[in-house]
């Protein structure tokens, strides 16, 4: 199994993908890695549109929408602990993954036409909720890049802006 990061943590985490399921307007898969001697991971689900035209089937992710990251048990609790150790939030986590985490907004970053089953898909994960009524310390500041390739069965999660990564823990924890 893939190590969560190589030698020194540089803002990017790497995962293996398995248990891929497509149908009913969505694609889901499990992503896992090793961190500190433990398996960490979760289940990722994203909307999927399938169009058929004569002899060709085209699959694509809508340009914007909401993805779900859900628990797969102990590995997901371990993921929260790994995120806490690496992303160093200003708050203490529960060290437990929520049974009903909030959906995460996404935007497709691929600039060209892509083959869903064979090309790398680039997503920006963010919190698109209107937070104008919240105090600054209550806001969920999330912006990370999530990439996956179903053909190579690899995924990565990258920090993109300082101060906008640790809140993924707040979105996913119990």
C-alpha cells in the first residue's frame, strides 16, 4: 500500500484507489494509504453524467457540484488523526470521522476534454456556502485539490493555500 507521503511531507498526500463503483448518476471509490503504521482512508463519491451517442459513451463529472467523503470505519478515524498531525488545525479534533459528514463543494479543473475512466481528473474541493453571517473563527475555510485516476488507481490530496486546508477536518469529523 502507498505511503501517505514520501520522506518529508510537502503538502501532498497520496492514496491507492479500490472498490470502484459506477452507476445511478455517480461514481464512488475507496481511497487508502499507510500513515504511521496504520491504514488511513475514506470513501469518495462524485456525480457522474453518462451520455450515449451512436457508438460512443461519454462519461464526465459535472463542472461544479458536491462530492461526499464518507467513513469506511477505523481507517477513516485514522485519516482524521493523520490530517490533524499533518495539517495542524488551530482546534482539537474529535479524532473520529462523522457518520454523516457534510458534502464538499467541488469544481473541475481539467481544461481539456478528458476520458473519465482513463485520464487524471483534477478537482478543487472548497466550501461554497455563504458564510457572511459567521464570525471569522466560525467560518469553514476549505480549499484543497483532489486528483484521481481510475486507470492507475491513484489519488492525491494537496494543500493549495495556507490556512485553507485544516478545515477539511472540521467538515469530516464527528
